[in-house]
C-alpha cells in the first residue's frame, strides 16, 4: 500500500502565567548598535527592534504563540524580537547577527510543534515576519506572490476574492504561517490531486546566511530544492514565495460519516487502508479517531470530492460501500467554503474568518509518521482500546491517504512537473507542515 500519513495530536489544558522578563544581555550591545546603524532612523529602530526592556516586547512575543506551552515562564525568552518592515531589515539583522555570533530564530505563524521558533540552546533573537504578509495574485497566469508572514487562511481568502475556480493545495489550519508551512511541505485536502504546497512553488525570495537577497536563479536549484521541504530557516530566511495556483470546480462535495462502534470502525478502516490511496485523485478521505465522550471512542471519516454529489455517490458505492455514504451525509459547496468546513468552524461561519489571525488557547503536542503497509486489525483494536484511557481524553489520531499525485513525485524531485511540464518557470517555499514550523 502506498503511503498514508498518521498525525497524532494530544492537547492538554494547563494554567499559564505571564513570563518574567529579564534585562537584555549587555553582550548583545554590539549587535543592537550594528542593527541600529543599519536602520539609520530612530523612529524606525523603535518599530523594528524590541528588546526585553521595550514596552512592546511581551505583546509581540505572545501575539502569535499558537501553542501556549511556549508562553510559560519556563520557556526561554529571546533577548530581542526584530519585526522587519522590508527585506533590507532582514539583511541587516542577519549580517549583524553573523558578525557578532548572535543566534537567530524565525517566526511567521507561530504553530511550531517543537517550539523551534521560541527556544534555542543559547541566548537568541527572533525575527518575526508578521509585518511581511502581502499577497499579490495574478489570475491570468494563475500565480501569486505571498510573503512568508501571511497565514494560509489569508492566502486562501485572497485567492477566493479573485476567483471561484482557483485554489492552492496547502494545509487545513488557517492560522498556520505560510513561511513555516511551505518550507516544511504543507499538506491538505488537495494533496492527492495536486501534491503538497512545496510542490507548487515556482520561485522564492530569500535572505541567505550571508545576508544576500536571492531569487531562484540567484540561489541555484539545489538551494531552491532544499528550502521546499527541508525547512526554509535552516538555510536563511525566506521572505516570499511565488506559487502556482491550481484549478478546482465551482461545486465540490464534502461529507463526514461517524461511528462509535468498534467492530464497524475496524471494518471500515481496514477497507479504507486498501482503497484510500488508489481511488480517483479527485477524492480525499481521512480517518480520525478520538474520544466521543468519557465512555465512547468515535471514528470519523471526513472527505472531499472535486465535483458534485451525483458523481461522488456512484464512486463510493463501487469503491467504498463499507462506509455507507448517503446523500444526506453530503454537502455541496465552493472550494473556499470547504476550507472553512475542514477547519471545523461552526456551520454558517463566514469565509472572512480565514483572514483573522486568532490565537489558540489549548496547549498540545503533535507527532507525525508515515506508514507503508496496512495496519493490522489487532493494532487498530489496540489503538481503539488505548483511546478509552483517561489520559487520552484529548488525544486525536488522524490518518491521511497519499497516492495520486503524491505517488508521482520522485524523492529527489522538485515538485510534480515544475520543471518538466512548466518548463522550469519558477519555484518557491519556506518552513512548515499542516501545522509545523521550525521557522514558522
């Protein structure tokens, strides 16, 4: 069986206190002096450089912490946060940091599972890209430039304002920053049809470790390949991505079938493992296991079909009758409405919610892995049993099918046809998965 991706998320509610701010280390004075000289404007300095003594420091630090674990007093705090307003500010920060051996972390959306945007083995600064979030869409060429500080939701919202039949295959969570997500891969409901976000990047603008401003041509193909999946902030700071938009029909169908019966769930999951990566590329079906209430476990099978319900039902009757999908389980809607639906917003929520940069209130831990062989029935039953445990009250197991376009991309490839069928037009990406962010 070709790959399924398993994502396990555990959310734990904990009481958090405000961090105690220490004074900025005097050893950083040469760095601050260097950066201030490069900015050459006292008013600009106060807008871009925020030390621990600045009144703005705490608000900016916590503005996009999506996992409250990293707001705890125990989490190391940066000596300073730099909020660049243009590319030259990033260049100056990197050059001064290089000169004075200052460690840098980069943040765009704040969703990093492991807190790589918030912690470091030594004293450090954070480059927060929240001010670099412009999005420019060209409907004629079906491309867009999106700055790394924008969120996936902001990008989706802007695409929908321009066209009802264009989309982009990135993650499901609207508040994830594209900087981290694109550079870590970025998978969502369109991955079987169009691959990852990283596969649909055609150019990028990067400031490398020497402070040079580079596009795809300037950085070279190996560098360009590395930032699309290897983590953009591992090689520099990606400022913006040029992305290839994809075609979607006016009408899509979403559905969700649930069961709290172990025997039925195991039967459906067993069949799902054998067909979910082989059905038409227009069909995406996930498996989600979690507590339904204190006494029961629930298996959910949310899905998306790129077409109307009348075309979906015969496919399901033929390929996946075990699910028992009925017309009343289905809803027809536009692509942008399906984004809101998959993000699990309440029914009737406006698509404008995607443009809001709200913060999460739940602390969590996430882990992903890949499975190449079907999970045995006894193992599925064991997972079901473990989800009954008291400590698994907030646990969620998600199985995501690959196949389709994902099976057509070579491990050393640069995306599915970015060079072969698009004549090497462009490519681009920065840092993060559905909700990762080593440099988000």
